[in-house]
C-alpha cells in the first residue's frame, strides 16, 4: 500500500504535468491509500478546473461520476479520521518547529500515512513534502 494525497489522486483523472507518471505508479502499486478528507479534496480539484474553465460542465460531471464509481468499487482505500487520530495530530503540531509550513489538510494526510506506518507519502505539494520528515515519513514525488 502506498499513500497519495488528493492532488495525486486527481492526477489519475486529469491530464496535468506528471499525470502519466502518477497513473503508472498507481497501476503498479496495488492499493492506494488516502485520508478520508481527500475524497472531498479531489472533488474540489475538479470543481476548481470547472471554475477556471479548464474543463466543461459536461467533463466535470463525467469526472465526478467516474470518481464516485471508482470510490464505490474500492479503487481507493479511504483511511478514517478519528478523534484519537486528531488528538495525536494535535500533539505532533504542538511540537513542530516554527519553521515548518503546515496546512490543516496536509497535516491530516501526513498523520494518516504516519499512523499506518506507510513510510512515505506521494504528493507534488512542496510544503507537504517538506513537512513529511517531521511525521517520520519520506516525501516522494514522481
């Protein structure tokens, strides 16, 4: 099992830089995990593309339907967010150096991967990748 953040999951559906490499990695990896909130993040990536007029309303609907079908089929392993996980994350954040740039959604991805002992996390987000080592993870990008 490997961990993709939502940006990497979205690349599975959108033609963006590195999408082909992300798809190849996913197809060869077996199970792909992501924190549960990533499911909403993927949809908001699609919506941003619609808002920016990079995709049409029709394409947006197709992407949402395909993503839902893939979720229903169990293509992605959604890791739960529990009160215990949030408490663990709160403790970790309280100990981070001031120099670490960390957004809430990225912190949820990092703690989800760390608590599953996955060892690494895949993303193209430079801040998430830079913070990964503070969660005992190796940040990876294709």
